[in-house]
């Protein structure tokens, strides 16, 4: 038998322990409520999804062709890349849809 090597103890330091949560804020642990969902400007290859949230949030839509084993994402990159631009009124255009296909 070979002896089991001993591993050094490793300590990890998080941003919260370095500067405290008062400076970085407490993460939001409750998902926003979504309402007023509508689908507009539907063509054979695109559609616009609009909705509202009860708090500022990103603007992402997950969708998939019926029966698919994968999901796709569409979103407003101006809103999604900057938390300061999160909003309560959302609109995302989905492009390159397959005509006559059903989506979930």
C-alpha cells in the first residue's frame, strides 16, 4: 500500500469577508414577479416578447423548438450587461425562427 499524502489546508477569502456586505450590498435572493406577457410583431421568422416585472431585472428570454433537447436565449444586450440598466419594462425581439415551427 502507498501512504496517503497529506494535503495542505486551503483557505478561501470572499469579497464579503474582505470588505463586508455593506459595501457590496446583499444579493437579491427572490426572483422578480413577471406579468403582462405578450407576443407582438409575429412574422414567419421573428417575434417580439414584452413583459413587466415588479422589480428591476435583466431582459432575457429562453425558448426552444417543440421537442428540442436544447434551449436558446435572446435578450437586450444593453440591459443585460449593466445592472444599472436593469428595468421593469422588457422587450426582446427573437430572430431567425423557423417558419411554421412551434416554440416553447
